[in-house]
């Protein structure tokens, strides 16, 4: 028996039978627009449609169903940056099991409040999952609670692997699975199932570049780990003892995606697939967008593993993406002040097909002549080429617009 066989296809099939009817069998659909953007033939498994917004329900429920009556009475404890917390809280409430959840203080508010809404006792502790883990262990010992680990538990791994069973039932012709990887439960479980069902399948994991835990562990590297990431769901510093050998045996490669790429993935899911993805949920798509040549022409299964993103954050990402693509641009015009100037500029921009988003009209800056004026304008255009056409036309009109650098890289 290899190490990988400690979680087997039979375990995953048993998990599927156990959780059937208690979790949603989410759709897997082709995405022509994402396929056009990447060059791959993309099929998306929409795990963001689960009741708590992520795949975590599968593993959490499978583990909870294995509790003895005495363990159910004592209650469970776990640590999580959000999605596992919500999954444990939701299904523990359904099953009548007391649940205590330790979450890092940096966890997005939407995930904290959702977890509380399911009836769990929530404790915010530390800035990282490592600090939350230490508090979780202390509570486990103090109160004799049962740990439901987010990823390093055979029942949890088997529960997550049920996704691949459904993916191959929907499309047996997949060439490749691209799976976000943090602690490794999702990637390990689905790699076991996928390789057992179709040995020729290729599996690639995707980590946030700021948290290259599996890259370090598998390649023997010592890349720095830490920092604020949009993909907090996979921001894990310590890989699982159970998941590491499975990933090492069955996963072809681990790709790293940086923060702009993750933002682009979130934006593309929203605009091209009309679906909400949190940072971790978009990591797989981010990898395809960053390295399209690697995946061109392949039938790729993507797991949109979570959609719990704060609305304000999503709005900010959408604007930042437009800025990077130069579909939103800001520029400054410095000229002589005269009646009707602002209206003339607005009319000219309208003629050029640019939509004005914001205008700032200033006369009191010391670097502007006493009879002069600065006008800062932010416009929305069709694309980068259209932006350049607008700026060139204004320059030809003698207005000499100067581009104001974007606020973010």
C-alpha cells in the first residue's frame, strides 16, 4: 500500500453515499467565454453554490457524520479562515452538535458573521491560521472537544474527493484538473479520486505566491511565506501531514499565482462566467490566465471552490481590473480658465465615446497660473486602444492631457 492509498476511492465513494442528499450536487458546465480567454476548453464545477458558499461542506459533513453519540454530546472545535468554519457551523447545527470555531482576527467580516449566524460559538484569535490553530488546540484540551481539522483528516479529505466523482460523471473526457491548494485537502482528495477513475488524468495544484507551502515542502525550497492575500482561503503556512504525501505522489506540478493574477481571476469569473468567486476560488482560473500556452486545447476541469467574497472588496477588484486594462483612465488638463470650459470638455469626451466617471475642478493649486485651472477627469472607455484615441484627440485639440498614474499596480 502506498501512502496515497490511506485515502482510497472506496473511502471517497463511501463519503459520497454518506453525504448524499445533505449537500448540493453542484453543476459542472462548459464556459465558452472563459475558454476563449484562456485557449483551453474549460468546464467549471460550481462549488460556490453550496449552502455555505464553498466545497468545505463535503469534508466537514463527512467528518461530523463519523462522530460517536458521546462525541456529539461533547461537541467539536476547529480553526478556519472562513469557509470550513461556516461548513462545520452549518452542519453541526443541523446535526445538533455544539461547535466552537476559532478564526483569525483578519478573517473577512462576511465569513465571521455567516459562521455566527449558523449558531456556532466564534472566537477571533491572532492574525494568522497558525495562531488560531494554537488557540483551537488549547480549547480542545480544556473542554475535551473533538477536532474537525480543515484539511488534515482522512474523512475530510475523502469528503472533498467526492467533487471529482461528480466531475467525471458529468464529463469523463477531462484531460486535466486545476485545483486550488492551501492545506491540501481539496487537492489531495480529488487527486485520489481522479487518478483512480482515470489514471491518465493530469492534476495541477495552484497556490497563492505569498503562501508557497507545498512548493517549499515538495521542491525543498525556502521561499518566504506570509503577507496579505486576496486568497485567504488557501493562505496556509503548514501543509498537512496526510495531504503532503498524496499531493507529492499524484499531483504533477504546483503553480504559484500572484495577487494581480488572482484579482483577474475573480474579475473574469464575475464578468465572463457571471459567477462570484473569492480569491481562493479563482486561483485555478488565475493560473490558466497567467500561463495560457500550458493549457491550450486541453479539456480542463476547474473547481470554483468558494464564492464568499465581501461585496465591497469585489467592487474594488472590478474597478482595479478596469484600471489595469486601461478601460478606466484618469488624466489632468491644465489650461486657461474660461467660461464654458468644463462643459466643452465634457461634450468633447461624449463625442469621443468616453463615459465620465469623476471630475475634479481646481483653481487654487500654486503650480497653476492665477488665471489657470486644472481639471482631473476619470473616464471609462471600451479598451486600451480607445483610451489612447481619446487622449490623442484631446491633445490634438490643444488640451495636452497628462495621464495620472493608476493607484494600483
